[in-house]
C-alpha cells in the first residue's frame, strides 16, 4: 500500500503538467494591488513580488519541470543504453573508447559539468535539456555495459549466435530486453535527479528565463522576500520536495518489485 500515495502524487503532477496549457491560467499577469499578498481563503497560495498568482505560476512550473525531466530521462536512457550495449558487445577499440569517455565524464561532478555546459550554451529550456543530457547518459552507459558484459556469453545469446542471428538482432531482441529492468530502475531515480538539477540551474539563472515560470526560478525570485512573505519560497519548495519524494519512493518500490532475488527470499 505504500506505493499508492507517491503514485497518486506523481499522476497528479503529470496530469497537471499535461492539462495546464488548456487551463485558464494567467501566470504572468501583474497586479500591483496584490503584491506579496499572503495566502487566504480566496487565494490559497497568495501572490508574488509582482502581484502574480502563485498557484498559476506553480502549475506552469510543474509543466516546465515535467517536460524537462521526461525529455532528459528519455534521451539519456536511449543514448546511454545504446552506447553501453554496443561497446560491451563489440568490445575492442569501441569499448575502449567508450570506457575512456565515461572516465572523463565521471572525473567531474555531474552538476558542475551541467552548470558549465549551460553557461557555455546560454540560458534557455532547450540548452538545459542539452546540458543535462550530455551529463546524464554516462550512468546509463556504464550500467548497460556492465550488464551486457555479464550476459553476452549467456546460453540465450550463444544459441542465437549459433543460429546465425546478426549482432543487431541479438542486441535488439535479446540483450536489450534482458537489461531493461535495471535500466528502468535507474531511470526512475534519474528522473528525480533531473528535477533537482533543472531546479538548480533555474535557481542560478541558467534555466528557463523570465517571465516563464519554473520552480527553481520561483525560489530564487522569492529569496529576497522570505522574511516578509515566506509563501513565495515555501510553495515552490514544497512542490519540488513532494515531486522528488514521490519519484524516489516509486523508484524504491520499482526496484523491490523487479528484484527477483528479494521476491524469492520473501516467498
């Protein structure tokens, strides 16, 4: 039963992100009469330093964060899995080059490398996705490579090779399905990491640019008013914490559910 609450939170976040373009939201409407208005019975989340609706901006920020997280996770999962699988299966110089590239990327802290790339590319949503993708594929490539190295001489692969199956067919029909479970679990935790990374880049001014709303930029804009209007920081902070916590809990559940050994031990 522990999975239902984080699952509902994640589904609610995804639905709000998907339907927000069709909702009557005015996230950039400035109302000077409501500057830093505290939450009340009529306006649950209040207004920010420019008199903009916090609830509207929070929903738009949910869409921004969700779009970045989904895009980056899908791109890094595909790129990393393909490169790791091909390098491990073919071996030789291809695997050697892949390992050296992975070592170079792992020599730098991921978030610092993402900040550097975002700084070089310039601020913007597309550049954030590029920067996070350029950093994030390494983990999937290393995991896929390790899994393929342990499976490429398995009975299933050897039988397919003996029957004359091509390398591309073996990779597509045998290796990729066999390594999909750990990659999916890795992607679930990577999703939460991307959410934090996007918020961090936006907080530093390297993400989406004003007036577009993002949870990270909302926290940055509200830090100057924490003492007089703490709701401008608390609302996006709680949204960010809830989203990351829900994804991490789902990742824990998914890891346990896909772990055959733990199922056998419990059974």
